[in-house]
């Protein structure tokens, strides 16, 4: 199944969990072995593979243990790797802000 914006959070979590579990099984690693490699509890592995929420830090540990960490580059792409950031005179934004339009309104005491 392809993850898309029409899915709710739980459906996405279920899909990611199922994919992770299948990768673990394909690697011929038991939950216990994975837990030892990742230094998490077996119940953490079981919770994640069942579609329950675990911490992001534990997900990273599990992905490292299964040599899946390269997939994180697709999860949150590096904005500095875009072609537009290699062009000269491009302003690198430091924070997001809303666009404020200039108002013609004045207090009334200016003349």
C-alpha cells in the first residue's frame, strides 16, 4: 500500500509497522535479537510491530539495528540538497513567518 495524504495517522502507523515487521522477518531476525541489537525491550518491538506508538528515538534505534537508517533521508529530505540552494545569491531562510501586508491604517494623531 502506498502511504498518501488521504490516510489518517493510525493508518500510516499501521502501514509503517507492517513494513518494518516484514523487513525484520525477511532479515531472519527475531524480535528478541532485534531488541538486543537496538537496546530496547522486546515489548517495544512488539508494540511497534503491532501498530502502537513508540518514541521516535526508539524507532531510530530499531532502524539502525536493521540497517534501514538510509530511509530516514526520504522521511525528511535535506533542504540544502535541493538544486535551488546551489545557486548563488539565494537567501537561506532561518525561520518561517506569515506574510504581513502593509496597512494604510494610522492612529489618527500623525499629520
